C-alpha cells in the first residue's frame, strides 16, 4: 500500500478498509508514514470523519500496536477501572478521583496524557510534583497499582505507541477535535490498560472541545458504543466546562487544590459535584452497589483520611516525597510574580471565555505551542470566580501567577476581556447535564 493513496482516499471522503487503517496505524510506529503524511491524514480524518466501523477498526489497531496489560495474575481484575475526561481548563478531577477509588477497594491503572490545545494534561500536573516519575517501567506500574490501588502515569513506550505518536501531532496541527480520533485515542489506551469498567467525563461548553450539547452527545455515544464493542462496562457523563473547574488552572496550583480537597475539606462545590458523580458511576459498575452505598463509601474514605493516604502513597511509590501531604506547601514552589485582577465594575459574572483563558495560560508558559516545548509548572490562575458570582469594582476575579511582572502586564487586558458582567442576577450553570450508557 502507498501512504499518499490512503490519504487521498480519505481526503476525497471515501471509507477506508480495515487493512488500510491497520497499515496507517502500523505506519505511525514503523516510520512508513512520515510526520507530514501523518499530519495530512489526521486533517483528512478531521475534515471528513470516519464511520462507526472505521472508528472501531482504528481503535482496535491502535490498541494492538503495542503491549496490553492483563491483571488476572496480580489482583481481582473485575475491580480494575478508570476514568477519562475529554479535557478542559482546570480539570483536575483525576487527582482526587483515583485515590478515592483506591480507598474504596478498586484498582486504577490510569494512563494519562499531556495537554492538548488549550487544555491542561493530567500528566503535566504530576510532572510538577518533585521526584514523581510519570514514566516508570511496566513492572513498577503494575506493582504500584497492586500495592497502593492507583497509579497515574504517562504512556509507556510500548502501550498504544501508535496513539502516542498521533496524539503529539494532533496537538500541533489543529486536529484535536476530531471525534473518531478522540474516540480511538482515548479507548486504545484504556483497553490496553486491561480495564473492566470505565466512566467518561465528556465536557460541554466554551472551555472544552465540545462547544454544544449536541457535539458532546455525539462524542459520548461514539465512546460508549466503541467501548462496549471492546467488552468494557462504560457510561459517559456530560459535565459543564463553561468555566474553570474548581478554583485554579495551572499544574502546580491544581495539585495544591487537590491535596487540600483530600486533606482539608476545601472542596470547590462544582469540582466536588462532578468528582462524586464520576466516582459513584464507577463504584456502581464495578462493585454492583447502589447509588446510596456508593455515596456512603465516598464520604467514609474522605472523612477517615484513607483517600488522602492513597494519594501520598502513590506519590511516594512513584518517586515523590513520602511525606508529601505534610510538606506540599514547601515542595510545590510558587511563581515569582502573583497579582489579583479586578474588573473595576459592579455586577454579576454572566460569561467566562474559558478557552481564551486556557490559551492565555499557554502564552504565560503553562502549555505547549510545539511538541517539544517545556512547560513552566508554576504559572497559572487561582481563586477564579464563577458564573453567577457577584462582584464590585475591587473584587478580585482571578489571581495570576506569572514568571514576571512584564508577563502579567502583557496578559492583564486579555484576561479582563474573558469576563462579562450583567447588571442583573445570573443563575449558576448546572454542573452535570446527563448520563449516556
């Protein structure tokens, strides 16, 4: 087969055969598709889509492009589960969810990704923790999952390696939002991880890749149907991303927020609502318990400190401090320049341009413009106000953590434009829209 002929076929809106898709996926790892050809193919798929059958073939080929994990000889494989989010600004749910599930007796081998487009990546957040190794050996990964109950790492060199290659190129050529590419990327890693239960957090709103409910529903249906084809228990929960999730956005700041979520009962209401809904979904699927029983388990492991203990044990087992919860304030450095911004007017927050805030964060150094760019883990936003909140002229709506005052000054006016005020009261947005199973 010839790469450019397969690209041309998809460019011209024809369906690809199983053999052609397999050839393309093999080309991602053996070099028979060059980077420009991979970029062209991803753009052709982005522009013209894939059928449900093509998406299943793509997912299966990506899954089989490397190793797959089998947990049967290590632990009760029926209790192996995971969650995946389609991405948003300030989405740090995984950091709290994985240790909560582990504290409830489940096993979470979470293979996470780096930031895509304007969204922050879970893997980048853990890279901000001193000593934490996001790329351990498979043997270490399996041991930590068994001993602690959860491990959050990046893709190993041979776990869905085809996806790893395509993922890095999609981020920099503008094809992140492709529904079949999102579906195959997410599910190939999850299936290769040996899961039995999966909950999908499908974001909706201006800070996500799904601007409307219709788009999010289509993605959710695609994900759930392909997951079930692979034998996974799966459901998707559509959640709001028209504003930053929680109080912060920025890698180190989000780690701190989640540590305080687990240890100090400093739970942002929207973050708590969404986290609890996702954890409940998995507990009900994996343990066959009722919603009431799941809620009781969540409260128990948060109140008795077991969830926080699981987080610290995971950090320690993967190279971080064994007293991280006690010392996180000193271990997690702060940006050199920190300043609040107020709007100079009175009113209620009507709209937040969340995607634009994510892009500004990249300009501040908190994300990548090119595949090999380094991230500044300390920059970000904290104490971000929410839709429906009231402000006066001097009320801070956001606290900016920047590398310098010059960086802050360059971003300030752009940040102010991300907040729209109303004279009248504004109702808060719902956190959860619907569940698709």
